[in-house]
C-alpha cells in the first residue's frame, strides 16, 4: 500500500500538471478564420431559410429566425423579408425547415434571386433546470452558401445563456435552491428564450469569427 504522504505528493503533482496544461491551452491563440471564399463572392443579398429545430421546443425555429434579420442587416447585408420567404415556401408546398434546406441552391436562386443563402440549425432552445440552478440556453449553428456557384462561404455557431446575466450565488444552499425554482418559474412565464435567442443571433453574426461586414455596412466612425 502506498504511503499517504507519497500519495498526497503524487496527487499534488498531477494537479499542478493539469493546471499548467489548462493554462497552456488557454494561452494558445485560435486559428484565424479563412474568409477567402467570402471575400471573393462578396454577397450583397441574403436568403435566410427557416432554421431546422433539433430541440423539443416548438417555438425554436421562429424564435431564432425572427432574431437574425436585424444583426445581418446591421452588418451590411440586404436580408429578404423572412415572413415573405416563409409564406412563399408554404405556398409552394414547403412546410418544414428540413424540406426548405433540401431545395437545390440553383432553384433557390431562381425563386428568390438572392446572392447567398443562410442555413441555420437550432441545437438548444429553452430552460434547463438543475438542482442548484436554472437557466435558459440558446445554441445555434449556421452556414452561408453562394447561390450563384454553390460554394460554401462561411460557417459559425453561437451560444447564449440567461445565467450570464446573473452569477449571484449568495444565500447558501437554500438560497440557491429557491433561486433555481424562481428562475425556472420566471423562464416559463416569460419569453426568456426569445430574448436569449436575440443575444445568440447577434453573437453568431458579430463574433470574432462571425460574418465579415457586407457592402452596406456603415464605415467605422473615427475619433
């Protein structure tokens, strides 16, 4: 049997190595995103299809869809009105996001005339209740494809959570339990998911590896 002192020393060494490895990983800079295809294509108009919902929440598709037009427009792109696009798809018998995503890009170009199409998937949407916490999480993934050539131009993902807005853990165990219950009730009574979807949509477009500014982007103001 190993001496207790030796065991403690060994565990201490392992802990130090783990911390050093974590710090090294954090210090490693991320690989810059390759925007070559996007820069060459220079899309000006975007078609945003209804997002594919991979969550149990039936509101996820339109909760995310309605929060994408503004950040894309503010980034300098003309976004085809999503309600008119959705209506046009339904009129032509396309009633699910999966069916819309399976339409040939050439056909999408013929119908809508946009330069590029944004395919979005919702991976998380709604409240998550744990023993000591409750939060609303929205996670989205997206890829941009040139409708003129079929070339992939960009892909990205973003996550937002209501827990980011409140990290107060005071009050002990009972306080944490009460807070988790109150948060869960508030999330269910209010449209918290829709609000968090707005944050996720903004992050998707404006993250460090988000979309480049479009042709209608306002020039940066110089002081």
